[in-house]
């Protein structure tokens, strides 16, 4: 019995020493990371850092956290931010955001309110901490911009996972429930669209120029080189858009490849696009003319399978150029 007691005491002392070393290392690592960002010209500040969780967890709580990247002009202000990890599994993290936070961009500030926002991250063991998989769940999202627009969703689910046996290919899935766009829309015939979209989903594989790791925050965002859109769908009342296809992306961000879009009630979709003011009228006119021709050829007035091609920095609908190709760049 005495030997067993001594063994238990030794184990307890050893585990306590391990926890305190791990906690000290975590604190030192956070402090070094913030100091390195400040040396690069970032605003990287917090009022207090508390590391707790003994004996089985390493819990870090940052109070009054501010991060601002001088290159992109993007900043985040949080009253607190928490990272939780099991002390024996430090590469599996749980991140928790506050119910209110502020995102700042060069042209606007966005106030974000949620009932719950948390993510699970599993990182690799390399020094750069490559992302293996992550899940983000947001409940009761409310977004208000300083430029007088707002949006909301009852739930947002995002998942990202590195594809096995690849260098930098990731499988991404998203599902947004009850998304309310920034403004209400009325079709030109006088019918109001529902205030929320009933379906916003996507499944896509993205290959980047290098793996997603800490360098994506500290240095520069890795840019996509290939996008394989397995499936995307938006359903809004009787309007429905589905898309699938694959493109490669060059060094300037221009895609080359084909995407097929199935549009139900496509005239109403163009009507919404016109009223939004986000797409130049010339592009919409060219698109509408091409789609009218396609509808006559297909014999379907309501549902169209639209072949979009991207090449030579242009967007093509079948053989007709309808505008510039989008530039796909991560800031």
C-alpha cells in the first residue's frame, strides 16, 4: 500500500509538472506570436491573457483582443477570445468567440452578433501548424454594416478538411439556414420574394499553391490554383440556381474552365440581379439576350442549363462573350 501511495504521488507530481510546463509553453508561444506580429507592423494587443484548465486542459482566454493586418486593412476587435485544448492533445483546439465582435475593412465596419460561435480545429504537428480539418458553427447570426446594410441567418455551418494524400487540396462544405439578404427584393411584376432563402449550400474541393497553415495569417494568404465545384445550390422562393464544374486559376487570379449552371425561373433571377445594382447593366443585357436565344433553342422557357466558360480573362456563355472573368484572389 505504501508503495502504491508513493507511485500515485510521483505520478501526480509528474503530471502537475507536465501541465505547468505545457501551460507555460502555451503562454510563451502566444506572447511570442503577438510580439512577432507587432514587429511586422500589426496592431496585436490584448488587455490580459489567462491560462488555466489544470489538470487536463490548457485553456487560454484573451481579454479585449485586437488584431489588425496593415497589408489588407482588415481588423477584428473582440471583448474576449478563448482557445481550449486537452493537455495531452494540444493540436486539437476549440475556439470560442464572444456574442458581439467588430470586423473592420478599409471601406466599412461590420458589427457581428451571435448566440453562439465556436470552431473545432485539428492541426498537424509540423512547426507551421498545418490545418488538417476544421468545423465552424454559428447560431443566430446578425450582421450590421456601417454602410447601412444588414443580414442574418439562423445557423451557419462550415467544414474544411484536407483531402488525404494531397499536398494542399481541401474539401469544403457550407450550409446556411434562413439567410436573409441585406435588402428585401420585389420582382418587376410586383411580387415580393421571401425575406429568407430556403437553401444555401455548397460542396467544393480547392487546391491551393501551398498548405493552409499559420503562414496564411502571419505572411500571405495561399491562393487557389484549382477549384472543383461539386455542387452549389441557392433556392429563394420559386427561384433556384444550381452549379457544378471545374476551373484552374492562374497567377493573376483569372479562372480557366467550365461551370454549368441550372437556373429555374431565370428571368426572375436576372430581375433580382438588376435591382441589386451589383452587376453592370451591359453584362446583364448581354446575358439576357444570350439566355433568350438559349431558351428558344432548348424549348424551355423557365429552366435552363447554362454553359459558362472562362478563358482568356473573359466569361463566355456558349460561344458568346458576356463580360470579364471574375478575379479569384484571397486578400
